[in-house]
C-alpha cells in the first residue's frame, strides 16, 4: 500500500509596523487574521498561534521586525 502526501505551501503576508514592537494580539488583528481582540485572545490561549515556529500562548508577546506569527496556515511577517 502506498500513501501519497500532498504538501501545501503556506501563504505569507507581510505587514509593516511603525513602532519598535507590536503585541501579538494586536498584530493578528491588524493583519485581519482575527475579527476582534477577543477572538485573538481565544486563539492565542488555545495554542493555535505559533511565533517563530513555536506555539505561543502569551497574547502580550512583543513582536519585532523579522518575527513571524503563524495562524491557520498563513504566516504573518513583521516588517
């Protein structure tokens, strides 16, 4: 029996910020990955968001230029 696996490339979205850092929940909202700050809080606390490849449950996590947040197979890059 052969099993075929289809590898789907993840979409990447870049967003530029004008400050030194941005909070994870605010960044997801800015990127339209979530509808509200409350929605961001839930998905982060449930462990559905990765920051730089690792699961992050801190909604106040500071993201700086070059950081990557992943949610629902989309990678959001801070510029």
